[in-house]
C-alpha cells in the first residue's frame, strides 16, 4: 500500500467506519457484513469494501467482518493505537473552547498546551493544559512531545504561526483560521473553514424546495 494513493476522503470514511464499529462492539455485535453495516448506518456497502481493500483483506466469506478485529485494524491504520499530544495556538474563545472539548476525553488525543502572546493569559489553565507564551513554543513542543498543532489565531498571523509550527518539527496541523496556508509536502495542513461551510448551507437554503433552479 502506498500512502500517497489514499485520499483524504477515504481516511475520513475510515473514521466513520470506526465510530460505527465502536457502537456495534458496545452493543455486543460480533460479526457484520458490509451490507448490514451499510444499512444500519446509512453507508454504501460497495464503498466500504473498496476503502478497506486499500489496506488488506478483512472480510471472511460467509461471515463478513469480525467487529473487534476490524475495529483494531482500522484503529492501527488511522494511527489511533497510540496517544497524540496536541497543542493549540491562540487562547481566545475558540482556542479555549477547543481545549475544553469533552470529546477529547474519550479519544487518543490530549490537549497538553495552549499558546498565546497576551501576557495576561500566560500561566492560566484550561482543563489540564497550561497557557504558555508563544515565544517559548519550540521549547514546550519538545518538552511535551507534541505531534499535532491546532491554529486558532486571526487570519493575518496564521501563516507566521504555521511557519513556527513547521520549524518545531510538527507534521500535522489543524487550521481554524479562515485563510489558505502554505507548507511543504511533508506537513499535512487541514483547514476547517466555518464560514465556507455556512455559506454552502445558505446556498442550499436559497434553492427552491423541489431542487429546480430559476
């Protein structure tokens, strides 16, 4: 398997499959076919088989998938068999809300540090994480063994922040700043643009109910 051939859409779907398998496991389900999995969670059975085929053969003829085995395989494929240590740059409303996100408690992601330039915030805590001065970023990244960074700063400083993240050796970045960012191919930057998503929803609402455009 060559990683470069695996699209982000595929890995996004793997995350969905894992969530479904966790639910099945909690319900005591031992085996399930791709058709049953698709029907139960409103997925596409052919797409499930295609996505999984990138990584090997997991189904058993006449049985389907063993839920626990497939769950463990996808967990490893997504790199979720180990803890990922996350930092958030920007301790404003968005940054602190993300740090306090309850979903992290049930995941393999831990927010271990926040960073800001506002001296009045330095030393405060959000959940289990301390807010550090951004000028100490490189040192804290090494000390806390951080491998994922979240950008939650205004757009006009986001690229400078990303440049510092890259210098620190972090290869995975989630960007909430509403601006495109540039990094070399060794760094994966995923942008979450809330405004674009809302504008897409607004377009949907503006269309006639029957789907026909004027």
